[in-house]
C-alpha cells in the first residue's frame, strides 16, 4: 500500500517507509515534478525513486487547523 500525496500539501510521517528513507516525524511535501522533499533531511528523492522510497509509509496532512489523515492509494 502506498500513501497518496498531492502537490501543494504538507505532510508529517506517522509510519516510517519500508526502507527507512522517511522516518516518523519527518515533514515532507511533493513537488510538481513528483520529487518528495524532506525538511529534516534537507534534501529530496527524485521522482523515479520516490515510489520505492515511500513504500509502506503513512502520513497525515498538515493543515491550518491541524493534522488530517491522508487517503491511502
């Protein structure tokens, strides 16, 4: 199962990815080109590697009103 994330929204990781690329508490967002940017890592994963890097990960959307559970794809 992968987590569906959308461009223009910010998320916090609530379950680490299978390969541990993303850890619980990481703040991430998706760029328009499909790259996944991580604030804590001060870097990003390129689109061709993103699907593998987010496998097994769960996130919550960060909204002005707080956290909202993201849809799973």
